[in-house]
């Protein structure tokens, strides 16, 4: 698996995107201007480029033409909200177009959708008797396919990537559902965890951590 290149002149946004993708198991490289990004694209290979349009030195419209020469998928991430801008970006070859401000969970879902469509970025993760592929969104248990609902899949992916660590309820809910956690939502999260335990027969592997949330026990 090759890294994802994030190009945004606002360092805070680039860092947020990088954090979101890193927590999901992806490697990231960031650039804060078009010139640096063009040098990185010329000298490296990336599974995906997340690209702002309004950049110093070289703008996103020029950079996408450069990235496409190297057959790199591109998602525009920009504050330009007009339909004309979105149409222009897509016609220039962007695989998707995300408008700022965005929810990290939506960005992750859209990035993984592009990786899936282009056949890139497959990074299987495993724990105990389960192997999960985030790009094909498939799960195998003891070598046999296991069908999970979309949010069950996303929860399992978070637990596997953080195995051995206590994961807060609000983090799990906000990442999977893209909204803030309240009392009713806690019940929703708990129900999905119970379903995962039952489907996987992991009653003793996904443990409840008092006043925090859940932990997938680390395998030997």
C-alpha cells in the first residue's frame, strides 16, 4: 500500500485529514503549497491525492492535470461551493469533490470509495480469527466470508486497528455515525457491539471498559 498525499495550504486542515486517515490505518504525506506537491507527485507514487484548489504557487486545477499524468486518483477538497466549480473539477478528472467544512467520517468514506473503485490501497487488518479488507469492505472469519452491516463493519475496523486499547464510546460513535454521542446514541452503539459479539462469537474478546467504552483484546 502506498501513501495518500494531502495538499492543503491550511496546515490545521491538512493535519486533521492526516489524523483521520492515520487512525483508519493509512499512511499520509502532507504538502502546504502547489510547488511542494508537484515535486512530491513527480518523485513518488501515491494511492490517492486529496487536493485543495486554492493553493499558493500552483493551484489545484493545474496540479490535477499533473497528477493524472501519473495515473493518481484525485479528490478535490475545497471551500469553493458553486456548482460551476464542482462541475469544472469533475470534468478535469477529479474522482470526487468534497466541500469544506466536512465531517471526518464522510471524508474517510469517500476516500475509501475511490480507493475501492480504482483498486488501490488495499490494506488488510487482522485480529484473532478475522481478516478485514477496508477497500473491498469484506470480512473473512476462519477463511470463510462473513456478512456484516455497514456500521458493524466500520466498528469492527476501528476495534481491530486499535486492538489492545480502550476506545471511548464517543470516539467510536462519532467516527462511525458522524454525529455527537448522546444517551440514546449510547444504546445504539451498545446494540451494535452486542451484534458484533454474537456474529463473531467474540463475547470474551470485545470487552466493556467501565466508564470508557470498549476494547478488543489483543491476540497472542
